[in-house]
């Protein structure tokens, strides 16, 4: 890893071991690799029941009748519940629009929608009882694409919409519409010497987290419920769960359990309400664990998309204009679709300077599976299209593809199509330079010393389909832009409670937040921040729960920025309280207490000149200092619904990739040899974790490029491949070498100058792989994922 750029100044406690900037190891790392880590599916409770969900077998139908008699009569069954058994008038939930029923009522809108729930004393009993529930459906025509969704006589997915988006969409089957208009595209197009157009198709990707949805609800003596759950946002879940149960929020106590991956798929509720309902109905703890088949139906997916792009350029290679239309399929329920539309439209021009822009993005209601948050959040789909366009336009102009991008690259001070001025480093051209300069992998590395082919390194791998005949190498580049944090005026804040005390003769800091640790390493970073700001070696991270204020969602690359900022803020306030204690105790004996800049380092109070004034143990004595405080980044504003203008995003992050692939052009097989990445991270709080995030995001982008896609039957809207047998994700044999070059250019608006990192590499890795395959084959390839038949024409 190369690390260069402007260093960030750490003004407090920077010499404390294990602090910010060091590659400290994860506290849960050994447990996870040895299989000892407790995930939510491992939870157990005495006298526990098992919950099971009955799901619809059709995608769009009226529910004529539901007969639960045989299920209720099954020995071992404690409860069966349908919509009519829900305890309150609140029967729907949703992240922004409360359009998702807890259990289907009147009709079902997608394949796999929950219809009834069962609690029994054994998981197999619960499954068999659910299978005995008789549901009579009267099937309805399915809406599966834009044409069927927006036809004048189209069946409405939601007949009585009353959400705040309905006033600005041209059809009730459109969830949200966001235009971005700046300049005059028609006039600018007249200046173009070259114009390229493209129509692109982006497949539906699953988050494919390895730990399926699971949780345990335990009824409490006060009439409330304790829920132990794997989620991405405890307080958002709480806000949706409590009204359905008819309980005040303080009687729904939530604790984060071990999360086996998330990537956006746990932002929406899955089994949370169902488990709580059954626990309160039976008076017993209820555990629900999805199997893999259920998991494919139990969470939202990445929006599939159709993207229509037109770019123009002068003969000198300068972009003249952009016209684009982005159509996202949101499926049956809104989930995060409005925010995904905002991202896709506002970032739809990519990291390039183009003054005249006309972009429209919409999300549809259809009978396809619900789609919502997934790593990259709308920017992924747009990046796939605009990067393909950059290659086409560079070829038309006759320029090197990287040089063309660099010529048009944005930088600090660039005005975005939304009118927002980029006021922090935007090293797009430099990232492209760096990734292009990285050493290329050797040619024909699949040849062994004896000139025999190592099939593991060839397209098709261990399937032994080729020995190098017809294998062609290709190289491709791409760069992307992603926002960090919640946008468009959302009150994006986090809370942290920090306590400092003496335990066993040693100063100890305790950090308590509601941040969902989903594998990103936040628990490591929080301890590093506490060590840096408080100068202590020992830091305890308390389990995340709703007994502390909200930390927001573990998404949008925001947790290190926002919850890290909250931990830093609370630590600073604690530090000042501790120094106050010291001044009261020792200030009269040493004037430096009052005059010097005092730091906490290595468990001591020291001056900025390094003079030790006191041991922290002596300062604290029997006292403890505890502060819970919120932290907010600077405010954003909603985009204008007509023009898309507005300061919509708090920070931007950038990554560039170079993909090297080898393609068997006769068999249509692809082997990605290398995916090199250069990314600006502002400040690497934990360099080891930073590289891991970049490599992980890169691999997910590889997946959608060449293998991952949920296949939905266009005639029935049924999912055809809900298993890891048929839905393929990259394994270690598919994952290439991923060298990473980390650039650190501080953002002065962010804590430590950091920049969110988790999503940006997911953007550019996909179009880089496609560009490399195009380079190897000469084919246009305007869809993801690329399949063998796209390469051979068979």
C-alpha cells in the first residue's frame, strides 16, 4: 500500500499506542476466523419457541381466503397470526414511506411476501404448520417493467397512495422522480464534434451476506419486549416496530447481536416485528432464523436499472453536454428508493466537469422483488453507464481512454450538476494516474515453469475447460464518485457516551454507541479514537443497544465520519472534565496546569512540551467522568424537484480501478487477473482496515460484473434462482489480486480529515472489468453481468 498526500494533524494524544493512524487488529477477528463468534442465529433462550413465516407463492394476487385451522391444530404449535390478528391500527412500516404491510392484507404484491406467521416448539414443527395454512389466491396481471407500470390503463401497485412524493410524479406507479438540470443541453450539443449514445442494463444484485436474517424476541415482565437482532440501524427499527406492537419505544429494548454481513440488506425490517408479535402473543421467547431460500425473499436487493446516456465532446476532447435517463426498478414497496433516485441522478454525471446537464432518474413500483439499499446506493448503476460512455467517446475523439478522463476530471472547486461547489480535495486525475502507473501482472501467468497450463489461473478455472487456446488479455479503466453520509437535508447525526474511570489501578475509557458493527470495523476505530483523545491504553466498547442515543445507520460510508465524530466529540468533552478535576486537585501546586496546552498521553497528563504533570489515576481517584453527546456534520439541503439544484451531499469520495482480464473468446469464459485500485481516503484511521474495505468493495463490484444476478421471470415476476447454487458470488478462486494505493488528502470539514471509503470501490470496479472484457473481445457489452452467451453469441 502506498500512502502519500497531505498528512492530517492529530492535536491530542497522537503518540498513544493503538491510536488513530495505526493498523490495530479487530477485537472480534480471531473469534470470527475460528468459528467462535456468536452471531444472531446462535442465540438461545430457555423455553424458546421457533417462528416461521408463510410467504406468497405468487407475485400479484387478491387474497380470497386464509384457513389456519389445520396449522393451529398441529401439536406443538402455540400461535398462528395473520393480518387480522395484528394488535393495533398501525399495520404497515417502511423506512420513509410506510407502505409495507406487516402481513399481507387484501392482496400480495410480490413473490415471497409474508402472509402468516407461526410459533411452535420446534423449527420443523413450525415449518410444517406453516405449510398447512391454506391460502386461496385470485391472480392478477403482473407489472414488471416501465412500459407495463406507466401505461395509461396500468394496474396500480398501491391503489391509495398518499405519500409526499405523489404530487411530483407523472404516474402513481412511479415512486419518486428527480431531475438534475443545469445549463442548456440543446445549445451545448451544437458545439459537440462527437456524440455518443448508449443504452445500458444493470442486473438485480443481492447483498448475499453469509449470515441469514435472525433474531430473538423475549417478552418482559413490564409488558414490553427485548429484541436481540442483527440489523444496520437499531433506532430506525425501533421507530417502525413500536407502533405496530402498540408499545412506547422505551418498552421495546433492542440489542445488537452478531451480524454476519449487511451491505444495505439489513436497513429494512425482516423478521423483527414478526418475532415480537409471536413473543407477546405466546408469552414465550421466540427465535426466527431464515434459511437461504427465505433470505432471498426476506430482504431488499440492489435496484436493477435501464440507463440511457448521451454525451458530446469537442475534437479537443472536452465534454460539451450530458443527457441521461435512469430508470430504477424499486419492486413492490418503496424501501429506500427515493434516496437511491436522489443519488443516481445527482451523481449521474460522474466525476467529470460538464456544464450542461439534463438528467432524469425515476424509481418504479412493480411486482418484482422489493429493492432498496445496497453498497453504492444508486451511484453504482450510474457509474456503469457513464464509464462505458467515457470509453466510447475517447475512442471517437481518438484519445487514450485514461487521458480523456483526466482531461475532463473534476477537482476541488468544480461545480457539480446540482450547483454544489466541491470544497474538499477531488483528486480524480491523480487517482487515474496512480492506478495506471501500477505494475502490470505478468503475461500468461497461467503457464508453469514447465510451460504446462495451471488451470486454476485460466478462464473456467478448475472446471478444466481450456488450456490457453483462444485466451485473450484485456485491460480496462474506470473511476467513480460517491457521496458520504445521508443527504438532501436529512438530519444526519450520531450519539456517543464515553466514560473514564480507574479500574484495577489503571485509567480505562468505556465507549457506548448504538452503531451497528456489521463487519466494517467500527468497534476498532472507536477504541483508536478513544486512545488518541484520552491517552489511555485500555478501552472497552459496550454492546450496541437502544439504551443510548441513535448512531444512525451503518450505511452510506458514514459511520467512521459521523459516529467516529461523535466518539471524538464526547472524548474531547470528557478530556476537558478530567483536566478540570486535575486543575482543582493540583493546579495550585503547578502553574502549568493553568497556562500550558495539556494533553492526555499514556495514562498521564502532560504539557505540549512533554512535561508530565500527573498520573491520570491520581487525577481521577474514585471519581468517574461520563458524557453522552451528539455530533452532526454540516447540514445539507433537499434538491429542487424541478431542477435538482441544491447543496445535497456533505462529502464526496473517489476511487479508480484498472482491471486486467483474460477471456476465452471461444467458450465465453472470463478470468479477472487483477483489479488494482487507487483511492483517496482523507485519513486512514486504521490502514489495515482501509485496505480490507477497499478490497471487499472491489470484490462485490467484480461479482455484478461477471456473475451475480437475481433472475426474475418477466411473465410471472417470480424469482428463479433463490439459492447460492444458482445465484453465484465470487469465491476465493474468483477473486483476483487487488493491489491498493491509498491517497490521504484531508477533508477539512471531517473528523481527522477522513473520507468515507466503503462504497466507492464498488462503483468503479464493475465498469473497469467490463471495459477490460470489451478491450479483449471488441464487443460492446452494455449489460451486467456478462454471461458466456454475450461473448460467443451462442
